[in-house]
């Protein structure tokens, strides 16, 4: 069975850092990539909407010389009840890799185990490792050193919080999760982070968390598929808005990140989103470069 990329915990620290170095080098000199996917076909499978993941993967596969095949659940016989196991066993006969954005993380695990070809997590309910890799690439580009203070304000139980926690262990920064007691990170993620040598703390006090931050990060309060909990989550997360008063607590050199899409004046104020500290669109661009590094690593 080929190697997949479903979570940052499947990488060693050395591999994580090498992917970031490769992405930064490829961003500076795109011709250095060559065409490692020449003759290869990669499915880009979406059970949920996407702007960045869809665009960056389709462009990345094309620029690396491969054929991207965008498929939504509606296009496939999955919509009429064909199961993932059979779909995956068919996919392996035609394809060289699969990127999947899925409702349940277990769908990715099944795709990987039944297809045997590399599967890349383009977001599940549990993790969003491609986004986190691009985020830590953005830290490296902004010379944020190991040992720095990375503060995530928002839903600590979300896919983004989980992947940022695991990435912090590889990057070597301290991560502070400012989140309500009702939305703590999953215990198994904290256990893996500890095993990887991560330094994670959790607090309900966003202002104290933001003090001397080198990085301030937030994500939507209501993730895709959680629309039924929108009212409750917005109420719980209101004290965790990334606003001017939190920004004032952080270091002058703080970088502000958001994986996008943003709901302005919910999880982040318009003024913080537009502030000179925000590196949000570099972060979005870096999806393309970081994913090229992942595709090359798994499929070359
Ligand atoms: N950040 C991110 O994954 O964006 P999309 O949902 O638009 O792909
Ligand atoms: N937590 C968000 C991330 C979007 C990129 C969601 O799952 O909708």
C-alpha cells in the first residue's frame, strides 16, 4: 500500500520541514519542479464546497504535468449508493492518486485502504493538513522562529485547530488554543501532539492568550456541515473574536492568519483582516506551493 497524507502526524519532523523547504524553493523558482506527475491522473474528490483547495490542487497537478479529474459526490455513483470500498477499488485501476475533501475522516481512511494508492486529505471533519502545511510555510517565510508563541482563537475542536496543534510539534513552536470549555481539542490529537514533542496549552482567556503572540490565527466559527449548531457555536465563540483589542496584546511583529473563507466581523474584524500584520492571501497562495511539495513527495 502506498503512503498517504491524511494527517501531519504521518510525517516525521524532518519530512515536514523538508516539504516546507521544497515548497519555498519551488515558489521562488517554479521551473525547479519539473513535471513529476507526467502521465499521472489524480482524482480531486469533493463532498463539500471549496474555492482554495479546488483551485490550488487543480492548478498544482496541471503545473506538475499531471491530469486532475475533479469529481463531486453528485457526479459519482456514490450518490446512488455505491460504497466507498468499491469506488476506491475502481479508482486504483485508473488513477495514481486521490485528493479527497470529505465529511467523515473515515471516508479517507477507507479510500486509502481500499485503493492502495496515495490519498491526500483536502479537509475532513478531523484534520486539514494541507492547509496547516501552507500555514507553517507562511511562518517560515515570515521568519517566525521555532520557540515562538502561536495563538489559535476559536473552535478548539475543529479540523484546523487539530492540524495546527500537530504542525506546531513539528515546527517547534508553542501553541496556545483559546477556546471555550465546550470546544476542547480531541483527546487523541493532544496525545499524538505530546508524543511528537508538542507544547500545547489550552485556555478560556483569549486576551491572556494573545499576550506577546508571534502568530494570531482564527477560522470560521461554524465549519462546513455544522450549520445546525450555528446559533450555539456563535454564542460560545463570541468572546474569541480576533479584534483590535486582541491584536494590541500581541507582539508588534505578529502575523495574523486565517485559512479562509472568512466571516468578517464574526471570528475576525474587518480591520484586523485588512491590517498590515495579516498575511492571509500569502497563506492562501502557499496552498499551491505546499501541495506541489506533497504531490511530488507521494507520487514522484
Ligand atoms: N482554506 C480552504 O481549504 O479553503 P476552501 O474551503 O475554499 O478550499
Ligand atoms: N473549519 C473550516 C475550515 C474551512 C477551510 C471548515 O471545516 O469548514
